[in-house]
C-alpha cells in the first residue's frame, strides 16, 4: 500500500452513545460481528445506521464455521449478505476455523491441518462467496491443539489462501500467541505470510495463563513483542488497514486512543521503510 493506511476499532454496544455524539479523528473505521447486530431493532439499529453512514465499516464474523463438518447454513449466510447490503459494507472476514458439528459449540476450533481439510474449506469458501457476492477474507486463528495435523499451520494457511484464491485477515497477536504455545519463531512465520493476500490486520492483547501458555482474550493492552511484530509486518508486507480489538475490560476511549495513535505512528514509519525496500 502506498497511501496512508487506516486504523479501526471494534465497535461494542456500550460505545454507541459516545460515538453517535462524536468520533475521534484517529478512528478511521469500525468493525462489527454481523451476528451481534443484524437482528437488533429500535435504538441500537438507529445508532448503528447513524455510524455506518458516518464511517466505513468492516464485518468480522463469528459463526460461519467455514471448516465445519456440518453443511453451510445458507439461510444464515443470506442474512449476513442482507446486513452487508443494508449498511453498504464490502469487507467481510471470518476465522479459518469451525464452530459447529452436531450443534453450535460457541468456540472457535482448529481445522485439522490436512490436504483433505484444505479442499473442504476451499469448496465452502466458493459457496459462501457465491451467496454474499463479495470476497470472503480468512483470518489465521489462535489455537491450542492441532488434532490430526499432517502439515504445519503455515503450510495449511497458505494452501487454503492459494487454492481458494482469497484474501487474508492477518492477526498479528494470534501469530505471537501461537508461537509461544507451539514453540515456533513468530518473526519467521510473519515473514512467510503471502504479502499479496493480506487485506487488513488485527492486533490485540492476550492473557498469560503460564510462562508457555498464552490465551487470546482481546481483554488486555498490547504487549511489546506484539508491537514489534506489527512494526515488522509493516516493514515486510507494507502498511494495511489495522483493527484494534478489545472485547472486554474495555477502558475509556481516551485510553484506547493511545494504542490507536501508536498504530498510526507505526504505519507512518513502516510505510517509509517499506517503500525504501521495494
């Protein structure tokens, strides 16, 4: 990217009153999970409409279950499309994971890293894109076990992206969390990501369960090694829109803006470094 990239914030209902009154200039876009908003009416719906008419919005889904064994829920996908159309949202991303089988598990489970799973996911990506009439962007997830793995996480992620010919939501914190939990080099993994597939980025905080066990919670400040990975990402892959995730323990907006401003500063530095390297 050669233009000034954008920094966004995950929108939560408790933020609506404040942002309907005023949105800080540093917040370029918002991101929402469509599942949490598309059935709302009344005041929430009116406030959301006000914001989607004021700022660009991205959607990041939770329950598509792109890698699940159960058939895709086409009615749900049609409802997502209707929400995207209603609010003029073109960016729709989901987790490269699954969350349903015999029922909904309300968690994001890792897809087995196998060639068969790659083919399964690719077929479903194409079906989803046919329904939503937009690209489906896939996020690298944090995971805590790798059942039935026949390839590495890196091999699996890149195979899905290549064979589905789709874009990637690159989550920097997930790379760091996985690197600690599964003992690999985060910098090496980051550099191996396909630059031309990256659509936008996520960055967040996590919880230290133990010295060698991190949990991706989106409930804490971003730590120094993750900030360093973000800087490296900009230098290696260029500057892309970057979303600050904060799902709970949400501080006042002025506190969040300190992290948002930091992302802006890293984008400015990263852009100049990236342009010098190409």
